[in-house]
C-alpha cells in the first residue's frame, strides 16, 4: 500500500510538473509570437518611413540641377542639367561671345561635345534653346537658326525635360516608379521655395530651396 501510495504521489507530482511546463511553454510561445508580430509591424513602419525619406532626398537631389521649374496640377516638370558631363569636362560652360552667332556658340575647352546627348542649352540669363546633336570642335549649333538668340557668357547643357507626378497612387520620375501607395501629393511654389507634402500611410512635408 505504501509503495502504491508513493507511486501515486510521484505520478501526481509528475503530472503537475508536466502541466506547469506546458503552461510555461504555451505562454512562452504566445510571448514570442506577439514579439514577432510587434517586430514585424515595427519593421514595416520603419521601411515605410525610410522609403518616404529616401524618395524626398531623391527629389531634393534632382531639383539641385533643375532649371525653369513648372508646377501644374501637382505635376512638377523642369529642364534637367547634364551636370555629370560638366563635371567630367565634356563641356566648359563658357561662351566666347565675339566668336558666336545666331547659328552656334563657340565654347572653348569643350572638346568632347560629340559624346554628349543633350537636347537644349540653358544660358544663365534664363534663356533656353534647342540644339543639334552633331556638336563638335568647341561649337554648339542651334536647331532654329532663323531666330535671334539672347546668349550670355555662361551656360549648361540640358539632357532632358523631366517630370515628377502621381498616377494611380504611384509616384513617378519620368517613367520610373519612385514610390507606391501614395495617398497625397501636393506641390506649391512660394518665394523661390517648393513646398512638398507627400503621404503614404505616413505624411511628410518639406521645404525645398529652389
């Protein structure tokens, strides 16, 4: 009887231990699951914020080389300077006015013009003209040779007209996707500043100096 009683006690203690261990395991699994869900949610939030921030930085960097910015119906369009060709010394950005005509400009130290795919020339007095694509020998030729040109001593070449806009809740730069799930995209120009308000599940408003 005593042996049976001891066995029963041991069995009962074992069952209690197993029950306690099971409860601990269940609560541990629930805790780990909740922790995983919270971490996953936090990662999603962080990724959304990083995507939004990186998109704004991209727009800010693009506008550093923008000229003649135009905003209509929340579509931002501008002439984009070919700054890489300038930094690579493909063109000098300087004009010899006395050697230039309404047909072309003479730009010294611009010996790699044939390597540049530019469509426009922008003078620092804010005039823009279309140019030919066969420029060489330090000469840049205008497309429309019949009109008079207002040229100045400094210029930049323009590689394209770029646009930043939203279509079907997707933010585009030209034809490339910048950011999806856009719920709000507002642009406003004030005192040489661009006020940008952009939202996904979060919103951010920035002032960009033009």
